[in-house]
C-alpha cells in the first residue's frame, strides 16, 4: 500500500460545512475518529458473560464480525450502546468516548465470579472515517485491497508503517469505512494520502448534518437512560433467540404486546427552527419531543436550507395523522433517510 503524498499536491483547503456535506453525499469526506472509544474484554468467560449483558447475540459472532447492541438495566432502560466485535482472543466494544467513563463501571458491576476483565483501549487506537459514494474507489486507488464487503466486519492489512484495520461501518445512506491504526503517524500519513487522492477533510458539523439525514440516533442526545429499546426504532440492536440477558424480560413483554406507545423517527420542520428538547403536541395534548434539530444547507441553492429533526412521536397521534405542533412550527413525519424524496435531490 502506498501512503506517500506527491510534493506537487497543494494542501487541502478547509471548506465550509455545506461543501463538506456535499462531499460526503456526492464524493468522499475524511474525518478523525477522535470521539470514538474502545473497550477491550478478555478472559475465558468473556463471550458467555457479555452475551448476558447485551441485547444482540455475542455468542454467534465469528472472528472479525460485529453487531450493534444496547446495554440495559433490569427495568429494560438503555444504559449505553455500541458495536461489539469478536476476535480470536478478545471482544471489543466500539462506542463513543463520552460513554467509556460510565459504561465500563456499569458493566464491571456485573462481573461476579466470572473470568472477565475490562479495559479502556481507546488510547491505543487511532482512527479515520472515510465516507461517501467514492470512498471504495479511493481506498483501492491508494492500494488498500482487503476491504470488507458487508457492514460491521473488520479486515486487517499490512501497510508501509505498520498495519491498518479496515471496518465497513453500518451506514443507511452512503458508504462508510473506518480505518484504525496502532500508530498516530500511520494515521496521519494515510490521511494525507487520502486527501491527495481527492478526499475532502470534514468536521463535526458536516458529520452531524449527515447523521440527521441518515436518521441515526446518538446515545446521550436522542437515546437516553429512560428510553426502551423498541422505542428507538433500532431493530438491528435486538436478537430475540439468543437466550437470557439483563433487561430481556421487559423487551420480551413489549414484543408480546406488539408495539410501544411512542417511536423514534425523522421530521421535516416547518416554521422557526426550535431548540433540541422542544415538546410536540397534537390536538392540545403531549405527543412527543424533538431531540436533534438542524437547518441543512443546499450548496447548489444559495441561501436555501432544509430544516430537519429527529425525535419521538406518540403512536396514537401518528395513527390519526394529527398535525404535530411545537412552539413556532409544525413537525412533519418524514421517511428516513428522507432528503432524496421529492425535489430535494441537489446534494
């Protein structure tokens, strides 16, 4: 794999968030994964123990594969989330750095007589995200060949300065890859190579815009420790035939009833852009809340924005097709990802 950059290539020029978003949706963006954390789980009982703590099946994971999970309390409320990956001699949880400080002690509390050890492994990993419809061709263009063909799978490949672990991440809108290194120098060299090949450096604001377009909830913002798994509309986090786990009784009880009273979804917002957390009302009654909001720019239409939000709505209001009002506007339920519908195809 070649990571050297051409001396004739000019340095990347920082772009505004709207042009960064355009690169994510139509080209390729590259970003640091400095807000992503890792928890390493070792010990002979690790698989059995973690399978009893997570909502998805850990015991079915083959080496190199992963699955999205919630971690619940006994009342079925979500205490954290993350992707769990298996290898020959350890399990890894990929989550946000913000969750590490609470998730590690929470999980550690349930290690009783088990041969299991938890460790924060984030400081030893340095990651890049490569996102966009041209991401795959960029990777092959700089000499990376071992590219996972399915989501939540990791492939390892040697490179000039060490090794790279390539993860094909779950992405409902555009291809998304994560590249993880043991050395920060290797990560920096590869980022330079990707930028020289055409990847646009993107920042947190553009990534947040993309998250809202995808309809992906963020723990701590859209998913809180009072929320139930089925309310979040993240079916990929649940496995109903894996055996017992903490909080399973509540999950199964909700499943047997057939639905929950509210559901997570996307909205197109009409009116004043509200602050996150604003309540929704239908027919003068509480009907939900908006948890994330943004006015998304259209690079090809100067000054025009699309106001979108994520949040929860009561099912009875949705079934009756009641207008969902917030102070200063209306929240229209929208499919997610939803911006490609209608005439909004300019990104």
